[in-house]
C-alpha cells in the first residue's frame, strides 16, 4: 500500500509533528511504502531522515505532478487548514485518490476548513475538542488519540546527572514543556511557582521550549525576583530526561488544548501531572485518580500542588495510575491498529 503523507511543520517541531513521527516510525514497512512531502525545509526533515523515512521538499506549485508520479493509494495530510492541505485534498479528488485529513488544532478556519473537509474521505480528530469543528461531517469524522511509543522513551541522563549540571540539591522540581506562546499558560505557571515559593516549599522550576514569549517570560521571572528558582532551558532534544527529572509536570493552557501530548508523555514516565481543565486533557486525566485537573487559577493550583507534594503516598498512587492509564489507552499499538483499519476502509471504498 503506497501512502503519501503531507505536512507543514512548525519550528522547532511541535506535538503534531512528533505524533506523526511515532506513527511513521511504527508503520509496518513490509506492508506500507510511504513518503512524506513538505512545502519547505524544516528541522523535522532531519528527524525523519535519521529514522530512514523517505522525505521530499515539494513546493505547492509542483505538488500535483509529484502526487501523480508517486501514484499513492492514499494521501494522509498531517497539516491543518493550509494551502498545502487544500491543494492535497483538491488534487486527490481530481486524481481519485482517498484523502485522510489528520486535524490536530481546535481553532476553526471557517469556510476554508469546511472546503477541505468536503474534499476529504475521512477526518481524524485527536479529541472531542477538535471534533466539535466537524459536527456537520459526522460520517467522515473519527476520533483517534495521539499516542506514546513506549519503546522510544529512553533516559540518556539520570536525575542525579542533571541535578548536578543544574545545581539542584534536595528541592522538588516542577516543570512545563511546551512552545513559549501566550496560550500555553507560562504566566500562570510563574504565578503558581511564586505562591509555592512564598509557602516555603523547597522547589525549583523548569521551563523547556522555544517561542515568541521567551523574552517576556524571562523578564517576568526577573522582575518578580525569582531568577534563582527558575531554569529557562529552551528547546532540548532529550526532553524525556528533563520530564523524568521532575516531580510534577504542568500543562497550563489558558485556551483549549487540542490534546496535550506532554500530558501523556509525562504520565508514561510516572509523573504527577497538573493540567488546566480546558480541552483535550479532560479526556486524558481522571481528576484525583491519575492526575489533576484545575481551573486556570494560581491560588487553586498552588494550594493543590503543595497539598500533593506533602503527601508522598498520594503521589505514588497517582504515578502508578497515570502509567497504567497511558499504557492501556494511549499506546502507539492501539493507535496503529485504528489507523491501519481506517486505511483499509477508505481504500476499499475507492
């Protein structure tokens, strides 16, 4: 089965790209012959090439002829409402090739989005939050969650090594791992940290990621006199090392989170996750059982974090439940089975 994937990555690669990476990495190479087209160069290309995945830069104006030459049985677009997705959907219709649109964002693009949906054979949404946009297309829409590839989780540096590098001693460590953009809630994270520090809890705080808000985040930390408590470390290739370092991992989006890839990755590493109750995390976490869902309020969140940090028995219970939840429900093997079944279905109906 020949499958052509399309993507328009962000820089550095985000959760949508990494979700695609794990899918491509685990597809059966004996069953599927596939390639990935990009409209421009991006660092995500290097990640795929390192894994031996075929990639090609194909500008929009050459896309029709390259699709025709590749002769795919199916096109799978990982791109949101972009020109690349539209051209892919349009050309697939003209060439009578099934088109699957993997939509990973909650923001709607109005009629442009509806047009791509009309041209699509099937639409994969990653949560109910994303699925709301496609309520007019119930027969086309299928929900398949993002997944964790447990075999890809490797710890390169121990907690002790990283603590020595960062100069951390006996403090508890709280981290946030996401793009540095306003809606990801880093201001809320800093406000929560300030209250935890004011309550005399020995703690350090990690911020990993890159984005337009980096300077504003660093300025706020400095202005609040919290520089000695924070590590703003930018983008890291070995992100699992830093998640593993943490006692608590936060996901504090102040707008709907389409899914929450960091949430399932942290849970897979047996971490206590605190998330705002907006969007996808509501479908991942059972509050108080395998993580915590909170209103985006620094007083409420900081009090709960302090309460949990003072209860090691509860933390252990949450950590074990979190791992089991992800292993049973968000495992790459489950996702692959659903996607492969979908591939076969759309090709049969061709």
